[in-house]
């Protein structure tokens, strides 16, 4: 998951978790090491909220209002003008919850995975979990250890089999929820019914830019941010506006790095974007392909099977080598292990040879210019 020229290995003698799946603390320490190494923290204005970001047509400038959130200058507002803006605010903050008919009368509790911390609040409860992706897998396994029952509502399952799960005494798979009632019942599309205490939404997040004003040039429609050329540049505002980190089901840090390299190269005139018309044509062709394959609009930014193709395309634009085979093998091994050994994949991971291969690859190139 590390950056190409900064591997995810300890840089000191501090006691760090040696497992292949690092904790939040380990990731934070890695990022702190990275910022110190390249003195990035000197360029960051911490505890500052961007309240308003407005594009002024004619002037071709961005007017930005920000507010200090802590310290002696807490509450202080600052108005500034910039030529270029890169939006990197992430998309794991604004929960996206499922629409459930009757939910206003349902007496139970609801929670989104964004607010999940540990399974203890679910002890001895009957839980309905909505979702069938990685966060749903991890949370369902933890909750099953303490809950009375856990019922997972999913649009599809890998083997197409709903019903009781053989590996658990208290877990069932169902199709999606049809509706809920004021007596506490949750009704599924297959006709099954459970009386539940909690509905847990593992349903992803919404793209949310309350600060961004582009006079309607960039919009968010059914969780599609667009129009964007290659998930980054709005054709009508390129290169004065770009986005980093919108795609999901991706390898985040390496993708962030390549997107940033491409944006930086464009802004420094080392790389050239196509014309506005060509970029818009590419966006329309991409949207058309999604429609042809029946892909919902809300999946516009889902890379999934296309993550290798997308990252290697970015690498080619930046003059970087394509991803090494060991990185892609590691992704595939991780996905397979997650699905087949849900409760133990973190500790019974059988791909140490890929880690060693990656570290040897880094050592081999440390004396060269790393892209």
C-alpha cells in the first residue's frame, strides 16, 4: 500500500506491529514519517476548514474563504485568491445509508459503519447488517462473536446461496430488505422476517463538497462527480481544478501518488492535456460504456477489475514504469484470502514471498532515480 519511492517499512527502532495488515496507528506513523522525510508538513496549514471555494469566471481565479478551527486564532476567517485548486478531501466522511420503506416508524437503532468502533454495543442483540463488501465482511465477523443473531442483507452473494451460513451458529444471508414495521420486524425480499434491535449500514459513502462552487460545471448526481476526465480533471475547468482520490475499490496510496504526479506534471507544463472537446468526448464515451454494461451511475468511480489498467495508464502518462507483477499478485492474494478465510486472513497470510520480492525490488532501485 506504500508509495513507490517510500516503502512501508519501519524507519526507526520503535516497537511497531510486524503483521502484514497494519493498524490505524501504523498507517498514521507511516504518513508522519513520509511527511517528515520530504518536509511536507511545512506546507500544510493544519486545523483549517475551507468554508467556500468559488470559481470566478472571467478572472479565471479561485476565491477561497477558510476558517481557523483551533489555537489562539480560532474562528479567524481568511479570504485568499489562487490560480489552481486540487481537491483532496477524501470521501469516507459522509455516510450513505440505504433507503428503507417504513424506517421512520421502526423502533430500533441504526448505525453506519463509519461510526463502528468495536462489537460490544451489539452484544446479545439481533442485528441486520446491510452490505456485502469488505467493511461488511470484517464487521459481520466481529459482530457475530457477540450478537445473538446477525442477518446480512445483500444484493448478491458469491455462490448465489442465501440462508444460514455453515461457518457460524448465528449468521444468515438474505436478499435486500423490502421494508420494516413499527413492531420491530424487518421484512426481506424473499419473504423472510426477523425482529431486530439494530440495523447496521455498511453501505459506503457519499461524495460531498459543500464548499465547492463551480456555477454548475461540476456536479454530484447519484454519487457521480462529473464530468471528469480520467476521474481527475473537469474538462471545462482543467487544469485549474482537479480531484485526487475519488476512485474506490482501488489501491489508495499508489493511486494517489500517480494522480498527483500527473496533475503536477500538467501544472508544470511537462505534460499536456487533450483539448476540452477531446476530454469531454472521452468522458461521454466512458459514461456510455457504463450504460451499455448496465453499471449504475453510483458506480462511476468504482475501479474494481479496472484498477490495474487505470493505474498503468496513469503511470504511462507520467513516464513511470507499470506496476510490478508482485504488487498485483499481492492484491489478488489479499482479496482471495479475505473471502476464503474471513476470520483469520490477517494472521494466516501466505504471501510473504511477495513482500520480500517487493522489498528487494525497492533496494535494487534505491540508487536510481525513482519515479
